[in-house]
């Protein structure tokens, strides 16, 4: 199953930490991060990127379930 990665531009502060950890899935686009595609193959680096986001702007979904960041 593929994952969906979402970035809330209202929360993203453009730290770039997510893009540094998971450059195959995320990039900085001006002042905000953005996913490089609508879906991505499961990868622990993407989960780590969501966990370390200082603004908690990044979420990872497997189907309808949010799998990162963990509560």
C-alpha cells in the first residue's frame, strides 16, 4: 500500500528538516515544504520527517489512517 504525504502550508515554517531527511519525498518550495508526488512508497525516513517537523505541519497517511506523527 502506498502512503500519502501532506503538508499544511498554514503550519509549515520552512525549516527544511523534512526535505533533508526524506529528499525523495519532500522538497522546499519557497518558504514551505511540499510533497514531490501525491503518493509514495512506504519509507521510514518519511515517518521520521513527520515526527521531527517542528511545526507538526507534515502528516503521513496509509489509506484513511494517519500514521505519523504519532500522538
